[in-house]
């Protein structure tokens, strides 16, 4: 009877799609009657908070008419008895590219530079800004992909064009089979953004900070556009229109969640953020954004670590991510962060259930899991009135399953979409499990044993007698059809393939065709003999090792607990004050509440921790005036000759291991500079090396703003680039400066006129700050003639140069630098590594110092910064600079250059407690930094470092064993390829978007 009813249901459901009025003509018979179905006696999960036992669901056409217990079935409804079955709302994926054409990013290589869009039409200048893209205009249903998603339980998806930084409008559609017109739930669900410029042919942006700047500028351009009448710009007009609807932002990694949120806060937006599942690494910071998230279930595979040599390639971070990623959803739930789950990024849609169950095993509750694939995505897409739960008036998108949806072994039988039935697994199939007499033409009688779940999923073959054999068989079932393949080894040799169907169910009889190893064919029959005796498997307790601790940063040398500020009294040390007191013998330094409380002899400090520094030296922390550590997504934005709009502040990478390594060299403050790819580069960021803190917490509060300028070979692209970008000569470099400051003065003047509708220009804002002495120039420089040129340009246009960095020919222009109050931050003894440093000398620092210039030594190199104390010592070696003065080259003098000498650079009461304890004279090559305090926090301790190394070796061994166990249990693995961080320097060029695309392709 049930089979009959379901057959009727199939016939009726075919008409439901056309129960509503349609503009499409019909060629043939046209039945407008809606299908009417009553699903009775089911356990109906209305939503995550309401489950109805023994309930009824009434469906008419596309819509739910009623749901409840004790409902009477109206006349005319086809009754489908689902006793023992479950009904759930169909799932919703809030992030999908379903139904869109694939986009192909053309390799940029050494092609001709593209500065403005080549797209035909009245669009914006940069192709990465494409808000004019509407998914509703380019969507076309994909029956194959729809079938895959329906089999995974999805009934609707939000379709997003993943191309560009401003990506346009997404749309929510169902996964029904119909004309595209009938699939739309909402044609405008959200405006979409990312940091990936996608297929844009424009050179700009090349970096993450460039992507951020371009999006910020677009927001300001949109505001200006709405107030002007001179220009027609489709892109800006569409961008402005989209500000009143939900805003989605796709990012990779928790740090980019924070970056996106910062943009949102600047423009009054609360983004809904699609991330990559790493939020557990900084859950508090992610929660503080207030953002709702869309998170994937793409968990890293275990690494194949059987070969110890290959195992060395993978980092602690990679290992811990493999272990901890499945617990990400649980961490978000525990933190109270609203999130939806997406199948996007999975190799196969079928992996969705495997991974969501793994997330549940790792602490995600089933209630939250259901919310995250139904109610929450419906809410953030604005389609809760249509889908997401089973209520009267909503669209009939629902699943019929054998059990609790999240239970291992549950079977999704049917997925109804817009009232149309799609069979995933046959709902009423015979239980084939048992022992059969198997007869095949030309072969002695055999025994077939069918066991397993779902009415039979595993088969074995046995033959008794002289040629006895036992073998497993490949067994596939599709409803009443079965296929069986096995090899008897002999009599006959080779594979025997059976294909047949269930002809009677009482008794069970399977008949069909047999394909023999010799190519001949015959008949077979399998007659039920008796029930198979299956030995129940004992549920053994899981032996997986406990999950390791979360560490900050999430990688090598991270700590489970970030070091705390201490009150410390360092006693009996040789103290290099960098003040008028000079070097004090047998003196004390008292650190309290992050400040230096006192410096002197025989100090008493109450309950402060006492450190006996007898025989040791204590100094202020080293300050690196020129560094490129702690950046991400590119250190150069070199696509244009001026990139003053970009900010290193936007891309600080708190996870960079070089922070820890440089703490080990006594560095406490670093000036992170843009590279030297263009004459006017980006805005720099001063940071303190607070290892384990989040990016914003590294920033040196209250510090003046600086900006990177550059001269020489790099900016005119002598050694890289296509040569198409202006400037390509030193004359052009000079003209770049003249043009930019001329424009900035005109801009400043225009903005000062009340009522002027002046477009805010982030690039010119930075230049105006220079003119107003609110931002200060650090200029990469080498050759005397160019240094003279910039000094002359500055004089003629009324701005000041704060520091010439590198300045290897500073000894030639020291008098002019002195007259203009320009500082010099140089290398100790670099020369002859490229043409423009051919005349560098190691006495450069001494000569500038003797003339009276504030002189410093910088690193410009992640490794060199670990021994800047030795670089300072070279000033004594090459120029016999007094030791105290030489030490100031890496402490007090860079502090003066950076306008922070009132806070750091010397040991004086009231200054920040940035202090280093050295094992010996800090200028000695034998000196080691034993402890490094930043704001009174001991971020580096040589003894604790040894303990940390040992504990992390133990942790890696544990994780390796866990991966080996995982492989033994049958889990898939990946080859252990390394993930070495990029080391930036002045000349480093990067295509951030291309690397994002490549990373996505690899994974």
C-alpha cells in the first residue's frame, strides 16, 4: 500500500510546480491542480526548538498548509504514512557559487601594465570594484550540481559572485528543477565584498593593504558621488544603492575578520563575514567584532608523517590546526557568536555530513548545528518568511529521514523542494540481509551472505568442499537493483560480476545476469535461506589522545597563557641609562605597573620580584627604525607611483615568529615600513613586540604617523617591473614628488572652502598631513645626488624630511642634513651589494654622528634585527665611537627619530618599562639577551624559552602519534608540505590576490 501511495505522490508532485500562475506558455496538456499531500505519523522537527512526535505535515502545491499533532487530513489529500520516519526543514547554504559560470583569473606575469579599467561602459576606474554585478542577471540553474546539493540535504542556497573586491548583489534560490524564474526566493540578499580583486586586469591593488585602501576609497567616492552632478559612474551609483541591504564580506583567517570589521566600523556597517574556520584561534577578538559568521566545514586532513624526514616539513601551527579545526564551531557556540554553516569549499558535498558530525563530536550541540543550517542562514538572508522552519505559509522545503538528522547512519530518503519530491534514497526498500543459496550458470553452488546497515550494504561469498573459498564481494544497491562483484581465485579464475534485481520479497529472490571472467555470460539466482548471524561489535572507548592547549600566537613559541605584567626589581647590574647619569655600576632598576619606577642604587621595592643581575648589564630595549617584519599580504603596493593611501597599520601580523626572535635579541620596538617600490609609499606603523597579543594591541599608542618615501633603483623599477609604470628615470622620480605635493596643496585649499563638494582622497590626505607636520617622512635613500634633489624639492614645496634611512652616502651630505635637521638611519657596514651603494663606507655612521646628526643603525632585515646590539658595536670598531654613544644608535637615537624619546630609549623614571637584561656588555658579540621586558611584561626569558622548546617538542610528538593513529584507522592524509612564512624586505613584490587564488586551488 505504501508503495502505491508514494507512486501517486510522485505523479501529483510533478504538477505542483505549475500550481501557481505563470507567464510561460504550455505545449500540451496543462494540469493546474496543486499536489496535496498529508505526511502522517512522523516525528516532525519544526525548528531547532520544537519537535512534534507522531505529527502531520500538510502540503499543498509549493506551500505548507499546516503542521501539528492530531491534525485531521482534509479531503483530497494523498496520505503518506511516515511512521518511524523524521521530517526536517531542508538545509540552507548561505554561501554558494551554484549556478554561476566559472571565472578564470588570467596569469599576470610580465604582461603590459593596466592602470585603469578596460571594461567598456561608464564604469569605475578599477575592475575589482564591480557592484554592478547582479547574480540574478547571470544565474542559471545547474541540474547536476543541484542534485548533489539536494542529496546532501540542501533545499536552497545564497548565490554569490566571488569575483572582485566589491562583488555586487547575491540572490537566494531554491534547488528545484524548473525554469530559472521560478527558483528565486529573494533576488537581492546582500552586497558582497572581499580582499581579493579576482579577475580584474588592473595592476592595482597588488597587496592586502592596497585592497583595503581601494575599498575604503570606494566608500568615500560613493559618498561624494551622491552629492555631485558632473560625472556618471555606474559602479559608484550601484555601490551607493547597496548600502541599505545586508553586507557580506568573505575573508581568509581570523586576522582578516578583524580587518574587515575595522572597515565596517569606519563606515557604519556590520558585516556578515564568511571566514575560513580559524576563529577558535582568537575567539575573543572575533566575538568583539559583533559580526555574524558563515563558517565552512573544511577541516585539514591529517599529514602523512610516517617518514620522519618529511614530517619535519610541517609546522606546529599546521599540526594543531588539524587537531583543533573540527572544534571551531563548538568554540563559536560557547562564545555566543551567531554563525551559519556552509558546504562551500568541500571537495564533495557528501563530506558535509561527515564533517558536521565530526564538529558535533568535538562539542557542537545538535540544536546549534540545526540552527546553523536552517534558521540562522534564513535570518541573515532575509528569507525566514519563506524557509528555515516548517510552518504554515512557508515554502514546502523539507527532508524525510530515517532518524535524527545528525545521527551516524541516518539516511535522507527524500528532499522536497518547493513541494516537489526528489528521491535521495528509496524510502521503502526490502531488507536484503541474510544468507542465500547462490546459483550461477557453469559454477558449483555458492553461499551469499548480505549484512550491514540500511537493509544490506556488505556482501561475502563462500564455497565449501574441495575448492572451498571465502571472499568479500563488492556490493552496490540502488533500490531493488543490486550488483555484486567477487573473485573466487580458482574455478574459475578472475572476477565474476552479477547484476540483478529483487523479483519477489517473500521469499527473497534475486535474479539477473552473470558476466564471467572468460567473457561469456549466464544467469544467476540468489534464494533466501536464513537470517545472517551478525556478531555485534563491541563499542570500544575511543583511544584518541586529548586535545592540546590553544596557544598565543598559534604556532611555534606560542604560550597557553600570555605573559603578565610584573613588578620587578633588578638589582646589582651594570645599568646603561642613556641619560646624563651614564653607565651605573652595581645599580638597580625598578619596574612597576609597566613603567620604570626608579633607577639607582640600593632600591627597595616592597613585594616586587627580585632579579639578581650581578655581573649582568641592563639597558633600554632596542628600537629598530627600519623593519619589515609583522606584515601580511605584501609589504609593497607598487602598482602606482604613489600609494600614500595604504597603511601598514591595516596588515599587522601578530603571529610573525620574527617578533619572538627579535625579542630574543633585545628588540622591544619596531618601525614597520612600506617597501621601496615607488617614490611615495605607504604609511608606516610603530609597534611594540608584545608577543601573543592581537594586532591592534601591538601598536605603539600615541605615536606620530610616518610615511615611507624612496629614491633610487627600486622606485624607477631598474631591476623589476615592465617599465611601463611612471617613473622610469630619476628625473621622473623628482617630478612625481613635485606633482604630488602640488596636487596636495590644491586639494588642501579646496577642502578649506566652506560648502565645496570635494571628493575625499585618502592618498592626498596623507600628503596634506605631511604639509601640516602631522605625518613625517622616512626616505629610503642611497646616492648623494638624489638626496640633494629631495632636500631641494622639500625646500621649494614647504615640507620637511624627518629621516633618511639607509643613507649610505650620508657622509657626503651630512652638512646639509644637519642644516635641515634631518636624521640618518643607516647600516653599520653594508656596501657593494648593488650599483648605487658602490661608494658606501663603514665609517658613515661615525661621520654623521660627529657632524651632529641624530644617527641610528637599522636592520631592514628580519635576521639582522636579532643582533642589532652587535651592529651598534661596529660603530666602535670602525669609528671608535664612544660605547655609550654607539649604544644610543639602536636605542635613544631611533627613539628621537620616531618622536617617542619621552616614552622609550633610555632608563628613566616614568618611561615605559622596556628593559633588557644582558649576560655581558651589550656591544659584545658574546652578549645574550636573557630577559626582555615590554611594558614590564617578560615576553622573552632565556630559561623559559628552553622549557618552551622542550614542551613544544613533546606536543609535536603527541600530534605526530595522533596523526599516525588517524592514518591507521583509515582516515585520508595529505603530504606534509611546509608552510614557511614570507620574509619581507624593501624590494619584496607580491600579488596577494593571485596567492589567495592559488591557495584555494591547492586546497
